[in-house]
């Protein structure tokens, strides 16, 4: 066992769902070997905790839980949230255990679940809820407010409740179904095994309710308690070795009903139960009307009225049943009515081993099957058996005629037996007697234990014949070939929720036994899928599985991690290269000597010369810009003529007057000194006058001296 809760807890506290969902996925997987998880719910990466699988499943889906011991957060107080889904174990109740560790309950149904919400194949143990009603009710399973799930093939054991229902509690118009379940060693103040209140009417079929206890001074209903207009139906059930320790109120070691409740028990064996006060087997109190038909009420113990106790205007109807001491074993208070119907007997039922290997009657090892010659054989009423009930608690035919026993019951032979088990008569003595197809002295490869020919699908489990199970066809837990139902076993089982089963992944079937389809959330490499994230597949989101179930690639028109661009192709020369890297082109006469993408180049006023091109050839002046883009192709210092033109320095100012030499007409004259004669390098009128005057004086001086010399 491994318990990991950190990932699940953190996700919950952060308010983020850690549970993926895939539209159309019909089977989700849970395996505690994949902890700490959380997993994705696929066979390759199952969830770590059961609640994740429940949360992910859509209505009609199945959550398959692999063998293991599941405990800790996410594996108890399991909540279906009102969804009709199936939660089933892969290996059955002996191998898949929900351990509540004495803190919390196994299942909490409170959202109006119907009988289509199914739990099958689990052991639910060590549940514990403290306090009074309602919080302290339902140690193993709670069904509250119109919640009616189905629990099948489950063991509910070792759970406790401070108030009601140590094993199972149902209240406020809840009607769960319990089929082929064992409810044992649970404890509560009221209803140690099963408790139903306020208009709740569960159905229990082929269940064993044993060793449960109601404790406290006023405790009652060791095995079953039903009160306040609650009317459960129990068929093919054994209620044994339960106890009610209270001495201040009628106990009802086996079953206690009160306040307008009318439970109906058909073919039930009620034996070996004890009560500290009254009614070791059955108590009917407060205008209740229980009925017992085809039942055995034997060897129960109490301070008084060991078999049944009736008070406060209640009634009790008994027909075709075996009651120890007959009416003498039943206390009937004034104002109550005992309807002692047809077919009742008072005779030792001749259980095969009433006190079991420990020689103590009323303990769990008692064998309550009928031995040959039992007066209960062929002595019950066929018409009382509910429609659809064809087998007994062992799974053997419910109607089997013992040719060596006279028919004393009601109906057309074969006549049903009293109690939870149908006797197979002399079957097993090694002699093929009348009515037997075979008799090998027990189960053999050719003959079933019920003395019919062994055949897969006959509804009788025969391990010697190689059967792993036999449910007379497909069932949630058994394939039609009598092997344990498991996705991937190669046998299609529609009842178990399989759409296909090709013994693993195939081109038509996913590994989770759903029809293969891109987008179903299950990776199927055989079909060519590279990935499948179900509803998260996208052709627009980066770094996600594409809609065609391919991994992201360069050229898919989505910029993923590691890509600089993706224009939907792998061609070069269009701005995004074949490896999804940005391509740069020559930006000439714009961003000098630079490379850029076309929009940036044009925005800068440059000429764009294509991606992967350059501006460097021909380049006469070797300035890095090719001649066709260079305004001064022979001047390495300029790319445009500028102020002075090519070949001249726009920044040369030898007289420092701020006027470039190429445009300075007062070159060598500082404008600041000769102002206003030179302004911005241009001589003014007065300046030219001085020059002319100077020239005239010079000429005149030369003439004067020339005349004197003459």
C-alpha cells in the first residue's frame, strides 16, 4: 500500500482541477502503483486516487480500479456528484480495498444518484464517523436524500458509526440496491449492519449480514434497522450472528423495525442472532407490518421472545416459513396482530453445519445450507419469489426439485426451498439420481456442483472446468467466456462498458476498449497517432497536440516553443525559413548596412531587396552598401551627397565659423571677428566696398610712383 495525497491536495487548495477530461472517453483507470500521480486516467498513465477517476468520468462511463489498498485523501468519502457511472475493481473485492483508516467513510452519496450509479467489487473497511445524526451515520456507506446507488459484489466490514448504520446508512427517501454483498463486523448505536430511515427502502439481494453489533443501553437493530416509514426488501439473504446489546429497549438482534415500517423478507435465513432485551431474531414495534415468506427463523437468543417480539400496535405476517417454537417463540403484545399464514412449520431445518468449525452456533463459520432430508426442502411458495430471482445465495438454481423429498410447498414443481440456500438434494453423492444430469461427487471438469453438465454460461461457477467466473453471460465482472472481465483480455464485454476489445491497442480499438478515434483522448500509436489530448487537441494553440493527432511541427502555422515564426510552410525566402527561423533581407538606403524584415525596412524609408539578399555587391567604395543603393558609390565615407556632395567632407570647417568649407565664401575669415562684414560665410556689401577701395588705392599708389619715376 502506498498513500500519496500531496498533489491532489495542492490542486484542490489552489482551486484548480488536476483532472483532465476527454469527451467520449468511456473508461478511466486508477492504480495506486502510479502514485503520487496524479495521472491522466489512461491505461498507460492511470489516476493515483479513485476520486480523480470519478470526477473525470462522464455519465455512463466506467472507472476501473486496479488491485491495491486505497487510503488517504481522494480514496475515501468518495462522491459520485449525482452522476450515473460505474466504479468497478479489476480483481474483485478481495483484491481491491478502500481503507478509510478510521477517519471518514468509504462512499458518500447525497446528490440524487440512481440505481445506475454502480459500485462493484470492493472491500470497504475501517470507516468511522463520530457524533449523532446525521454526521455520525453511515460508517461504511452513506446514502442521503433521494440517493439510490447500486452496490454489488462488495464487502463492507469493520466500520463504525456513532449514531446510525455502521455498515450502510440510507435516509430521506433513498433506495439503494445491495446485490451479493457481505456486510460484516460493523458497529453503530442503531443498526450495526444496515440502517434505513425516513421513507428509505433499500433492496438487498443475495447478501450476508453477519457479526454486526448495535451497542449502547438503548441500542437496537444489530443486523438491520428500519424506521420511520422505511420498508426494505431482502431476498436470499442470511442474517446471522448479529447482536443488540441494549437492555432498555427491545433489541432486535437480527432485524428491528419501528414506526410505520414494513420490511419484506423472502427466502431469508435469520439465525444465531442475539438481543440483550427482547427479540433475538425480529422486533416489530410501533405500527410496523413486516412480512416473512419462505424464511427460516431459528436459534436466535434474547432475554425473552427469542425469535420475534411485537409491541405498540404492530403486526407481523409469516407464511411458508420455519419458525422455532412456532407461535410460542413470538411475543405478541395486546393490540398487535400476528398473521400466522399457510405453510409454516416448526422443525429443525437441518443445516449442514449449524455451529461451524468452531462448534459455536451463531458465528460466521456456520454452514446454513440445507442437508438432505431437511423439512425446508421443496416446502416454500413459488409465487413469493420476486420476478427475476432465479438463483440462490450460492448462485445455484433457485428452483430445484429434490426427487427424494415430497413437495409440501406451493406452486408447480420444482418447488422453492425455505431459506437463502436451495438444496441440491442427493447431488454430490457420486450417484446419478433422478433429476440429476451428472454426479461426480462434487465439482469436476465435466459436472458442476449442482449435478448439471459443466458448461460456460450455465450460471454455475466451476473452477475445476477452468472457469474464473460464470454469470450466465456477460456481466460487469465476468466475460461470456467465463473469465474475469478485464479490458484488454480480447473478449468483448458490452455489459462491462467495453466498445471493443482486441487484446490491446489495434487500428480499430484503443487500449481502453473504446473505438479508436483521433480526439478521444487515448493515444493509439497503431492508428498513426503521435498524441491525443482529446478536447484539448488544437490547431491554434501552441505546444498542443494538433487536431489530427500529430505533435506540433515546423510548418503547421502555429508558433510553438523553439520556433521564431511559422507561416504554414517550410519554404525559404518568404520571411520565415524552413526551420521556422525569421529570415532577414537587405534594407538598403534605409538602415545603413543592416538586415531587417520588409515592414521594418520600409518604415525606415529604405529599399527592401528580398529575404536572404545583401547590400554588399557590387560595392566600389567598400563601405558595406552596394552601389545601386549607395548615393556616393565612390566615396567610402558617404552614402548620400549631403551638403558638400560626394568626395567632400560635410563636416570640414577650417575657420571654425560653423560654415562647411565647401560653402564658405569667407574662407579664412572668422565671421565673428569681421561681422557684420561676413555673415554665415557670405561677405556683406561693406566688405566688398573696402576691398574695392583697397584695390583702387593700390592701383593709384602704383600710378603715382610710376609718374615720379618718369
